[in-house]
């Protein structure tokens, strides 16, 4: 009897929503059959080439059922480095079905002099302990909840507006989507008299400029560390490596 892991992987599920996922889809389509999956949390997302599904799977069991029902034979997880839930679910589902599974994880930023913390709550405590008053908060719409009781003022940059009950009392919301360049980031920090930057270690070049601008202005950086990847997963750091992995299946 042929097992799922014995089949030649010719139908790929690409878990995406990142620039790396879109680049990989462009390289593989149309000669590799693939379906790109987006979480659906961002309105009007940038879509990759080829077939796309939008929405969640319903946990590990739902993802496992989707893989079986759609005869998926390999999975590449190119989601955001902080999309820990889908990454964990994909690892479990693929392991259970013996499907080839790859995580495309863009290289993390080197923290340098940044204060590295484990999560948003530690970042909020650091802001409080150090007495920062004008904070550039770039941890996304879900990252604001930890700062709700802060007395500081926040410039909050996000793609979609955070829920009102998740916001600190003193703030301004800047709805924006990268990439960002150094000159504009420098001007933004100066204009708002920012005295601390809070960011996730997302890696990549699209949002790197804020770190360079903060360094130029001697603005301290609080950096939320990445969640650990599931044990035993195969990882690569570049789109070209992910393409090679897929084509060598």
C-alpha cells in the first residue's frame, strides 16, 4: 500500500502572506502545481500568482483534512516569522501524514545594541521601567494589547487598525504597509520626537530601515525575539533555496 510520504510531491501547499511566499510562487508557477494559502487577516492583500485560498484551516485537524482532501503532497511554510500557530500546526499535520515539509524563514536581524525581550508584555514592562515617553510601536495590530495601561505616548504603525479596547490611552495610529526607506523613517522619528522603538525581530529588508534610522538618532530599540520553530523541521533562509527544495522533490 502506498503511503502519503511515498508519493512524488507534485501538488504543493504554499502557506504564504509574505513577500518571500509571493516570490516563490512566481518562480514555481505554472510548472509546479501549487495552491497559496493566506490567513485573511489583512484586507486587500497582495496576491501571489496562481491559485489562492484565503482563510484558516481550523487547527491541526482541519489542516490535516485539507491536505488529504486536496491530495497535497508537499508543504512549504513561508508565513511571517511570528505566525507561530500555523507553523506549529503545519509541522504537526505534515508529520502525521509523512508529507515533505519545509519552513522558509527569512534570516533574523542581528539585535546589536537592542534590548531583546521574549514577548510584547516584556517589551511593555521595559518601556515602563526605563521611563520612555514617546514610543514608536511597530509590533502589529495584535501587539498593542500589552501597552494598554502604559502612560507613554505611542505612534502605532500597523496595516489594519487595532481594536479600540486594545489601545493605550495616548496614541496616534499610522496605517501603512512596507517597504519603508531610510530617509522617510528618519524623518518620521524626528517629527514625532520618538525616544524608543519597539519592534519584532521580523527580519528582511522591507522594514529594516527603521532600525538604521533609530541607530542614526541614538534611539534605543526594544526587540521582541522570534518564537522558536517546532523541533525537527527542515528550514531554509532564502527563496532560491526553497525553490531548489521543491524542484528536487
